[in-house]
C-alpha cells in the first residue's frame, strides 16, 4: 500500500523555522508501519510486529545527554557528569543546523501528550526524520482523540533527527550524537542516534524537573499496578531488574511500566501511553502478557529474524538490550484511565550479582530513603567491555540519568509521602542466590512472584522477632517464611554454605554502598544517613 502525503491534515512548521511541505501529520500505525517497510527501514516479523535496527546506538548514551544552562536551570539542576551543562548559544546554533538538515526531507509529525491525569497533562509535538520513530512516539505517548487535535496547542517539542551528525569541535557536543533539553525554549533536541528510548526519556527528564518544582508532584522512575481492592503498588528498578515483568501481573491491573507521578492528593498517574520492554530471552511461558502484546502495531528493536520472520529472542548478536514498544492497550489487564490511588506497597528491585542481599526484605523509612538515593544493582561479566566479575552499579532514585534535581530532593519527598501513606517498602533481590554471579544461580522468577504476592496480600505477616530476622550487615528485616518459597531460599547466607565467604562478600558490597553515599552525605538528613549498612568489621 503506497502512502501519499495527507495534505488536508498537514500543518505548518514555520514557527519552528522548518519551511517544508513534506509533512506527514498524525499518520496511523498501519501507515507508518507500511512506509517503514517500503523505504527498506524495517521488516515485518511473523507475529505482525515491525522489526527495525536502530543503528550504531542500541541504548541510551548518558554522557551525551545535556541540559541548557540558563536562568531557569542554573540554580536548580544538580550539575555534574549526569546533568551536563550546554550553552544557550551552542544550542541555538545546533538547532539551526538540524532544521536546515530536515528542510529537504520528509518529516513525520505527531501531536500527543504525557501524563494520564489531565491536571498534569503536558502537550507534545514530536517531529521525526524516520517513520518508525514516529510510530514509537504513537506507542509511547498518550494519544489525543480526533476532536482534541482541532485545538491542540503543544507546549514542548521533540525534534528528532537520527541521521544528523554533530561536529563535536564546532557544536560543543562530546561526539556526533546528542540529546539536549532546553527548558526556556521547551525543546528536546535529539540527533545522531536512532535509539528511540532517547525520545521518551527526554520528555520524562523534563517532567522530572517540572513536576516537583511547579506541580508539587513526585516524579518516579517506576512501574505501577493496582489490585482488586484499589491498592496501588510501585516497582522501582534499573534495567534488567524485572520492573516491567513483575508489574505485568494477570491478577492486578497495570497502570504503567516506567514513569509515574505521585500527587499530593495521594494518587499515582502514568506518564505514558505504552510500554517499552526488554525482550532478551522472552518466552510465552515466563512472560505471557508481554509475549502476547508483540503484534501488529508493536516495534521490535535490534532483534534477529529467521527466514520466515520468526523472532529469536535469545539472540543477542546485535545487543543484549533488545526491546519492544507497544501501546499499553496491547496488554489486556490494564487500569483505565492509567491512574491509581492509595499506594500501599513499594518494591525496590535490584539484581544483586554478589548474591548477598535477601530475596525480599522489609525496609524502615530511613532505609527506604537511603536505598532510594543509592539505587543499587550490579553489572555482570559480559555486559560491558572489561567487566569480568560483579561490579556494583548505583543510579540515584533508580533513574539518575533522568533526574535533573539533586537526588536528596526526590528522596526527602518520597520519605515524607511514605510516612503519610503508611506504605510498606520492600527491597527485592531478583539477582543471584547461593553465591555471586558465575557461582550461584539467578533467583527463580516464580519465587520472586510468590514473595511479591505475599507482600501484597499481607501473607508475610506483621514485623515481629518470630517472623523476621534482622540482617547482620544490611540491617534489613528478612522474613523467615513465605508461602510458595522454600525457607532456605529466604536466607542468602544459608544458600552459600560458606559463612566466611558470604560475610566477606556482604561487607564488600556494604562498603561499596557507603563509598557511593559519600557524595550525598552533606545533602541527606540524619534520618536518611542512618538507613545505610554496616561498615566492614568481620
């Protein structure tokens, strides 16, 4: 099916300095899917999804993410190697170059919005060089009804040109790719990378600045679902810890899988209109809801197809960060609208490759704030060049690359809200047990699901001496029993069969926590500082 320019629905982009009539505005998913195929930019998988290769970059490039330092941001952003400053003059010059680059090309434009709660809605205009990038925007942002488009006024703009390469010497970037936020001009400028995650993370980074400062709302890098009784659960975690998998539960309605806001009215709303899940080793048996969501309208990134178009989810020859994006309604069991109330449980997910953290433990408010600011997981051999044994990895607030303010500002707000809501906070190790990576084994998904369901239902019981054991290094309360989980699995020390090796490794990790937290000590209050683990004394 050949697609023609839709002149009746076209719009002018002159206000952006982009004078072109080669505009494809608000195309539907089928049109964008077909245009990608016709241009040789993707293939159709046997399940109907569009499979694309994002090129040089198969993941985000944190060191190439910048924020324009101006009157709005200068005294508010936590500047450093995460939030890297960029001059307004360099931005204006680079923006002009991108506009000049796009003026002779087809551009794909989509009006959409972020934030499911209308009181916090942020209207967006996404301008893409590629049709499949625009399909990603359709999937991941919220979609206005046709009648809403007549008077739609975008507040923020995403300008996305993967084929444009910056000149780092002239343009002020680190290399040829870049993702830059400008809060004065309200533009997310992205170039030199086809990785679609930069599109959504740019806008979510903007919201993580806007919501706490101007909307009195805590932004969170987490997934969320809700039970039959209306109890909302939040799942924080870095990539690979199971955030999407564990929140997609057939017995609870999914609110969203990545970014949410927690309001002063004690409601939780989804930022987005879709899901962006890792598909490495995906199977219908282990993750049936996500597996079934991959169909026409979804976009698979950097996967390998066989001659019949069947996806090999175990193949990581391009990247371990194989991904799929799909509209949230590809999941049947979702909350409509994507808003929950009354959070009762928070889960901090960590893939502990050292194998020393309990598979589940209950945190005090001070421990919760400490672990939130720390944002621990671990890198394992093979994930990065030079990594040959487990390496601690810390990302403040479980999403430092997307958090423009100081982590203490988010942590103190979270701590306050947890106390006000009397929410239970759990630390869940989805990583290794019985030893570190290479010796132990990965925690079984069925056990992790059982522990989370027990926490949600109250089956883990009240916190008493008889029902919980206080971990001697990390000070967290680990349950002695849990329905559906062997008792010995609940004690990480017991799974090692070597107490000295266990405690040596546990204190090694605790010291890494303490060393990482030094940069926060002058900002964190005394209560948060008390939530940390013990120093080495074995």
